[in-house]
């Protein structure tokens, strides 16, 4: 089943341009994607079973059923599920066992802006609350969630994944690239995946709206709280990604 597995995975980060990227990748004639955010490895895989066991093989079949069907020679399979960035090491190890050569795409964003966008999405969508009605205490409680913090802890996420995958299999990008040079970023991703990057880019859809959460400015205290509460090592992130970190001034 190895040859049926995806050639690339978008693993995150949440609220960092992954919906835009999924939309653009799906338009390429050589890329075949299931719906965005399959959430198989973080929600649906269930018991792992020993590698190569009957349960393991059944899980593979269940996973492959999520993808668009068609002749393999017509394209490369892939999926983007931002929650994969924060998977536990045992699940990352299982992904490596299933698809050791998969290409991994990780988009990032200023940690405070990512957290604020997360809150703007979370409260209306899942809690039925307008972000304008959410108190400071509720936002502080939201930021105290390990799930929320880890999604902005790019260093830990990358270290967890590079325990099993070499850095040459990663594409690291930033929401700033989508905002400032979307065509260049998209062509770089095409080259990384291994599909034709010389195809004309549809300029009408290159600058897609990023995210769909309720518009609301970040409170003045929010950024300082994130920076003072979450240990964010931008120097280490730059070393891990071999990139200039755009939110470092």
C-alpha cells in the first residue's frame, strides 16, 4: 500500500494560511487531494495496532478511502490537516512507518496573531459567542489551554516531527509569504512536492482572503501577554527552519 500513500502532508499551523494553500494545490492538475482537514491521525485512527498487524493494515485502508480516487499516474496524493503539527510522537512515528518519504509542509505565523485568529474562530464557531463579548479573563483561560499554546510553539512541533523525519523533507513557510509574494510561495511548494511549477498562476485567485473568522482587532494587552507567558525562542526557530523569521523586528 506504500505507493498509494500521500506524497505530501500539510501539517499546520492552524490559522496560518493552510486553507489558502489547500485551495491552490487542489487546482493543480497533477495534485489529487481529499477534502481539507481529514483529521485521520488526530481523531479517527483509533487503536494503532502493531506495525504490519491486521489492525494496522485496516487503518491504512480506512485512511486511503479518504482520498479522491483515480489512476495513480494522473497525480500525487496529499492532504492538509493543521492539527497534525501537534500530534503525539507515537502518531508521528506511525506516519513515518506508513510513508517514510512523504513531503511535509508547515506554515507558520506570528504566534500572538495566530492565537488571536484562533480565538476569533473558536468562540463564535464552537462556543456560540461573539469575540466582542468575550472578557479578558475568558481569553486568558483560552490562552492557558495546552492545545492553544502548543499550536504556536513551532519549535516543539518541529522537534517532535524531525525526531522521525529529516529536515530535507520539510517545507517551512509563513503567512507573511502568502500575503507578500503568494505566487513565489506557491511555485516553491509545487517544486517541493515535485509537480510542474511553471504552470501559469491564476492571479484572480492568488490573493484569496485568508481565513474567515470574525474581524476584530487584537486587544493591546493580548500580544504582550502571549510574549510574556509563552517561551518563544525565535533564534532556535530560525536555526531549525533555516529561515528568517518575519515577525522578528
